[in-house]
C-alpha cells in the first residue's frame, strides 16, 4: 500500500533521505509550495528557483510575439504529473491537468507574473495564480512539478539505485524532463525508477518528493491570504502617493457606510466595516498591480512563519495518513475480517461499514482519529481510511465519481448492474439533514439500488443530534441496516479493566 511496503525499504530510511513515504493506493493531500523552494538555504533549491524563473522569462519573451495555438500549447500547457501521488484523488493517482484554459490564461498574463515593479526580491510563479479563477494548491503544485520534473526524477533515481532491489526498477523515458533553450523545446530523458502497474496493466514510474517543499494547506502566496492581508499591505506600501490614495479610497468607502448607518439610525458594525475595507481594497488591486507585489514582499519576509506552519501541516497530515491509517488498517487486517465475494456489492459494502464501525468503536480505532487529544479527522480523511480498507478487493470502489448530478463519496460495484452508493458525513456538517435527498439524486444518476450512509460523531451532542436528524427524516428503522452512526468519541470509552 505504501512506497516502503511495495519496494521493501524502511519508512525510516525514506525519511532520513528527506522524502515522504507515499501511498500507492490513492493520492496524499500534500502539495509543493514554490515559496518553500525560494526560501530554502539549499543550493539545489536556489538553482531550481532560478530555473523556474528562467522558464517564465522565456514564456514572457514569447508572449510578446503573436503565437499560434500550437505554440501556446507547446510552451504554456502543462499536463498532470500523477507519478508523485500527491493530490486529491481517492482512487489511484489521476487528477485534472491544468489544461488549455490555463495555458491561454498564462499566455495572456505572463507579464503580470514577471513584473515586480521593483518591489519584491524575486519573481514567483504562483503570483499569476492570484488572478486565476479556480486557482488552488493542486494547480500551483502541478505547475511546479512540471517545471522541476527532471530534479524529482534524479532525486528518486539516486535513492532507488542505492536502496531498492533491481527487480523493482525499470528504465523509463520521461517526457519533458527538462527544457532546451537552444532548440526551444522540452526534452525527454531516461531514468531508472521504481514502478507500479496502472489500471490498464502498464508500468508506471513512481516519484519521491522531498518533505521540506511540501505542505497541506494553501500555498504561501494565495488569493484569500492576499485579500485578508490588506491591512498589512497598506502599512507596507513605501510609495507615499500610492499609500495616500489607497487609504483615502478605503476611508471614503467606510465613511459612506457610516453616514448611511447614521441616516438610518443603525448601529455601526465592526464586521461590516472590515468587509467594506476589504471590498474597496479588492477593487483597488485591479487598478494598481503594485499591491500584489507589496503582498509578495511581505510573504518573502515571513520565512520563519511559513516554514513553521508548513512543517506543522506536514506532520499532522503524515500522522493522519501514515501512523493513523497503518494502525487502523492493521486493526482491520488482524481482527479476522472474512471477505465473501459472493455477496452483492451492497451487502459487502454493508459488511465493510459494520466492520469499520466495529474497529473504530470497539477496537480502539477511534484513537487514530486524534492527535494529542485533538480531532484530526475530516470527512476526506475518513473517506481515505475507508478506501484503504478495500485494498486488494475484487470489488470496484470508485471514490467521488460524478455521473451528472454531483459527486457521491463512493460507488461500490461488481459489474454494471450490481452497485451501491456509500455516503460519508460528519455529524457536525451543517447540511447533514440534506444527505437523504442527496443520496436519492445520486441513486438516480448512477442507477444504483439503495444507498448506505455513515455519520461520524465526535461528541455526545453530535451523536444525539444525528439520531434526531434520522428520526425526523423517518428513517429510524434503518439505523444499523443502511444508516450507520459511528461513535468516534474519545471521552466515553474506558478501558476494559475500569469498565
């Protein structure tokens, strides 16, 4: 299931090398943050940052010319690199590439990414994502992976040749390993790399990624943080004229609100004032792109905070995905679960859910949903754990398939006519009551016969609330049959000796 298991090397050795022990069942929700490459003291990372900026300068030069659609596709379009097993996919490692839409956007806005207005220390490729609708950590990570693919191949090859048996290795021509500026084209290169077989039975190479360029949350430079940082940015503006204009524009917006409230004899609300200030700043940023550069300059100086935050995110995610998942899977494997593949997909899914509930409630599995007493499990984490306990099954387990009416969490099937939907919900989810309508829509879209619902409760209040929601919907008789309330509390399970 994990890189260490598949290629018979210890997790400790992988960690000492500086990499993470990836899952080979589904993606890990970790992403490369380019700011960690820029902020590093390591010479290899400094060289990587320079090579990334050099390629963006090349794109900028080309964008000043009138390019054909073919040329834009060749230089500005980046395909997904699934081989590092980082991302959102709960089944396998295939996600969505940046695609043609992003290529056209980058072509149009590359000048914005390159121009620092003499404010920030350096160019940052993620700056362009501040303008991109639909930007996210997976997008900037995919872009970065494409531009450092050769480095990741060399990094993995060095480890593999030293520590992995030759029977697990193969020679692979890696597409777009590096860029040749003389021929102005990407070049393939052959590497010796570990491999797995994809869903079509073809060999697919696997890449390791250094842990010190990874994080779980949004990249250090992101749109939300830019808007949330408007007060810091206003203070950081060194241009007196621009600072005065920004402060005056925002002040006028607030003044208009205050006058309107007094006119209508309404109280002033601090929350509303902050919202108006942020909206005014957002309007200004369209007119004055220098504001983006002052934001980036601030992030360049936030080195210690960024490193500390990223390390904390990484440790928490690894705790969830490796320590917790391995323990809960071990409990599952060692508790005598018997697979009977003569069962229908629905009945087998019910058996797995019942056992999953048993492991969490009765076999101390709940302990793996907490770190130092703090709940770490989100809906996505629980889905991932459930996906892990289907490893090696002949049943087909599709996670978050979208067949026209939204994404069901799981569809378990044994052939086209034998499939069942499994939906996970946290009891704390504000839309919990909607789950029954939701699954009916999924059933119609997927031609599935009935759904199974698992509701995860982390407090007594959540458990009682979930029970009431089920009763109010008229499904009380289905509890334990097709609706499973899973008690994840850590305050109601005394040891056997005390009990």
